[in-house]
């Protein structure tokens, strides 16, 4: 079965199309926090942040169906749907904003970069050296995963990501100031190069960096440096947003700063391809003045219906509170896990990580073995971090206490199998 | 009503968000070739190429609903849906290809550019000087609509678009060779600049250029020039594809050449945000080797279900044949329209244009007046071309003879009102 599918896949889609796991899983059905394979076997989903309200949430499916049967067209005609959604979404922000809708988080980040360019008239950007913000050409330049053809562009500068095992400045206490100093230096280099400094794009919980050693206030000095230089703070909320971190609806609220642009994606429509960004009105106006942006599918009534119902379900079902409560429980129990390779368990709500290390060095291979062992036990999770040495637990927001217990039990078993 | 909506829109979405028409239309419902406003008034849709099989086609709505209720997740798990679709879609091509799925045509074109870079190891691109291929940063650089912040990038070179009123080389006969000569010169310039030549991105019916004075074989000399230089031909089928031109399923088949990459978008899922590209296997392999591309929503089972049912409906309902027959009828009747400003009516299937000119100069204002007059008569159409002087008729593929007659009658009335 799996081998036939893999061969057919390689023939029709080409080589190197990414899959999860040494033995990839064929999934045919989803419900809540469960996924089912072709043989009807259940997998516990502790990974997917797209099916935010649970796989195939009936209310969201119904909203999509009803609107798809009524109207699906572009925003060059007027429609109340996008306005009602904008009103509801903007109400979730602590600052005045306006909404632009796209289809993917990558598209949203691609627009955010141009917003900063429109406001500042400059081209240069800063990102951390261990990040990922999406897959368009311009956004992929922020990532260090693979060099573009022709080499890295000169208008992107990278600052060292915060780290837990080896904190910047030598200690967790010194890390915020050291981070800000590196940002100041990158700004100076960009100004000197002639590109100038347009903005800093970051995830406010440094999710892809593995949430290393950060706490509220971490960015305070950095924000001051950026403001003083006239640059914009582009806040990628694709991972922390929509209540995932439990204590707050957005990551930037938790960290304690006000961004100029907030981008969002994956969970926004519970799997429907909808994404967008919220920008301060002067930023939006500058962008709309400088660029003639139009996105054919962006903000269509069906995508908006999916997004609106997702927002309502998060509220009606108390999913942010669930992430806070079950997430807290999970984190406590993860901290009780005992194994010599576990350096730290940490996290916020339903974004949790277990950093594995040996003699202070990332234990990447062991992290890979745990992920595979969990897959064989039918629990789906992933890993993250500079060396892919941090186990990543990021379940749908409906993950309940029983799900947590099942995962914890199997995780303990998987660690027991692991050589010390 | 409209004014309140516009004010609310400006408040929530910001200024300069594009709309159609001096008096924008609020659309609340769609069915087949009809759109309905909030007062229940019907508009004939002669513009939307996204609702390819007609607005809210019940079979496609059903396919979306059923799959959305079953599973919607990413392609890192295996799923037969994308493979079945790939097989069906690739069967529509006259060459061996492999499929990569995205959410928008812009994303597909953004990937296509990187495919050419991966194959050639070079960075330079050519496009016509009156084109549009999408809205990501990298793809928007191909368009001349607005300059990027920091100025036009040096690795993009533009060649003069073909033209009807003022053909390249002085005549329609000389135009193909003159076009190819300009491409050869642009390639030489790119090589000299150090960027090198990666590829030429074009629409095979030059849709945004207004389909000016081209016929099968038009690109033969250009293709030879490109091949000799080792560059790729990136064929943007977002507008001509999926049978719209009537005589062929793809624009490149009509023009008579084999591209290296074909991109597609708008009509692919009848409005669902799905897009993709088909590339020759060696091109796909080079891309997958050079770039670690993953698109979260791309190729998800719901998007694939929408695309699959769209493909089936095109075949089952004979929509390509309908475009050929009703399109032919429309073109004949458009050619009988008599007005001093009509320079030429031309087109293929359901992509038709009426070029307006006065003393050999584009009659842009008159074209605008016709579009507005038609909107007041409840027929939705647009315009295109270097000076927005070409009326664009591009209806859903279910547009029937009665729709055509209604449009023709109202078009005749609108021209009668126009000062000569």
C-alpha cells in the first residue's frame, strides 16, 4: 500500500516531495484531534495547527458549504462578508488596524515586507538566523534553509536567534540586551550598505527557533532599537495566533509589544486556504498607495465564511481557555518526564517543546527516534530547532485531557526505549 | 446602501482597495452565468474566468462539501486524491509532466521562476512590457504597472509586447521575427550583465496584452532563440487554460509550442483557492533538488476535490466545445458591430476583445464608457491592453447563446450612445 503510493507519488509529483516519518502515513479521514488511515486505524494528532478547531469541524464545514452554494467571487464587487469578518477580527487586537486578505501565510508575509518598504522607502530586512516565514521567493530569502540561486541577497541581514543551551551574551538574563545589540548592528550595516532598514520580521514566540529562553519583555530593547531607526516590526502570528498560546490571543500580546503589521495564516480558516494581515492604518495606506495589490481569491466570501466560523468556534467552545488549561497540564507532566537527554520542557498553551541535549550539545538523532517511535504508537508530532533537536507538540485546540494522557503515556514509553 | 458599504470598506480595509465600476456592484448570489445583487436584480456575467463552470456549480459545491467533511490536511501525509487528480490533469498535456500544487496562480508563477533558476543556475528573466503574472514580490517585478520600492530590478528585461495598431517590425507579417529579435537582444543583455538568462514567462495568447495580432506559429522563432540560449519557456495558462480558447485545452497547443513549465490558477477549482504548475520531469527534479519547497494548503484533499470535479464538469458538460461554438458566434456578431471607434474585434473561444481606436490611437475613454454603460445595463465586462482600450469579454464557460444575444443587444445599444 504505502510503497505503491510512494512510487505513484514520485512518478506524478516528482522526487523529493516532503513527507513525514520514515514510514509515511496515509490519512483518509479526520475528526477532532483524531486522524484515521486507510485501514481505519486511529492516530492522535499532536502536530497539526491548521485544523485549529479540530479536523472537519461540522460548523465550519457547514459555513463553507452554505457559502460555496451561494456565492464565491472576488472583492472587486462589494460584499458584506469580508467587512463583518474584518470587524470581528480587528476587535481581537489591542490597536487600530485594517485587514488585507490573502490565501496563504506566505503571501501575507510577502505583502508585509512590501508594506515596510512602502512606509520607509527602504529595502533592507532583518530576521533571525534560524527562522522560516514562508515559501515565496521574497519571503524564502529570510530563511537560512537553502541558498537561493545566485546566492543570498545582500538586503537581508540575519541576527543570531535566541538560544537556551547557549544563550546570547552568555546567560538567559543577558540575552535580551545581546539580541537587541545584534539588531542594532544589523541596522547599521543595512544603512551603510545603501539598502537602508525597512523592517524586522519575527515570530513573537520564536516558534521555529524552538521558543528558546524568552519571556515577556524579551523584545523591549529590540523594539526601541527598531523604532529609533524608523523601521517596522512585522509580526508573524501564523503559529502563535488565534489563542494557541493559551494566555493570550496573539503572541505579541504575551511578549508585550505592539507590532506595525501582524500576519496570520494556517489556523485562520481551519484548513481552508485563507490568510491575511492586519496593519496600522498609516501602514496600510502607504502600501495601497505604493502598490496596486489585488489577490483574486483573497477575501472571497467562502474563505471569509470559513474564517468567520473559525473565529466564532474558538470563542463559543472556549478553545483558548482549553489550550491554557490542557497546555498547562501537559507542560507540568512533560516536566516530570525523566531522561538524561531531556534538557528542558517548555512552552505556552498548545505550543510545547522538549529540548534534547547531551553534554550541552543538541541531541538531534534522539529527537528523531522519539518522533518515529511516537508515530509507530499512533501519535503524530514533530521536531524543531536549529538542529531539529526539540520535540514539538502543537495539537489542534480541541486536544483534551484524555488526549494529553494518551500522549504522555506513549511519550514515556518512547523515552524508556531510548538509550540514555 | 453602496455608499455605506464603501465607507465601511474604507474604514476596515483601508483606502484604494480596488473595485469595479464607477458605481461598484454589491453581489450576494451567483448561479451559472448570473450574479444577483442585494435587491435581487440579475447581472449577466461576461467577465469572470474564475467561476469557470458557472457560479456555484452544484457538482463542485458537493465535491467540496463532502471532502471538507471527511479530511482536509497537508501533503506530508499520503493521500490518493492528489495522485488521481495529477493523473487526470497530466493526461490533458501533450508532453510528459509532473504536478506541483499551490493556492494561487501568483504562487505558481513564483515557483516557475525558481524552476528556471534551478535548471539554468542563472537569475535573469524576460517578459513583455505590458504583462501581468501575479502579485508576489518576485512575480510583480515582471509587470510594469508600478515600480518596486528601490526601483526596477536589473535581472528582469522587458521586450515590447506585440501590438495590433502598431505592429513590431512595421507589419503583422514582420511582427514574429521582430519579437524574436528583441528577445535575442534581451538575452544578450542579461548574459552581458552577469545575471544570465533563466527563462521567458509569457501568456500564450498574450491575454493582458490584448491578444494583439498573433496567430499559431507566432512564437516559433522566439522559441528557437530561447532554446539556443538554454533558457526555459514558462507558460502562464491562468487565462487561456482549461478549454477557454475553445479550439484547444491550453493556449500553448493553439500557438504550437511545447513549454518547459505550465502554470495555472483562477479557473482550476471554479473559485476554490487552488492553483499549480506542470513541469517536465527534469525541471521538477532540478527544482526539488535546489529548493525545499512546501506549501501548507497546496494540494490538500479539499482543494484537489474542487479541482478534480471542475475538470470532470468541463468534460461532462462539453464546456470547451461550448466555448468554441458560442465564442465563434459571439465573435462573428461582434465583427458585425459597426462604430467608427471599433478598430478590430478578435478572440479565441471565450476570450474576446474589441479594440477601440481613433486616428490609430487607443480610445481608452470610450472603452471605459462602454464598460460603465454595460454595467448600468446589468452586463459585467472589463477592459485590457496597454491603454485599457480593448473591451474584454471573458465569461464563465457555461455562457450560452441566449446570454450571448443579450450581451450583443446591450453592447449595440451602448455603442449607439457613444459619440462617434
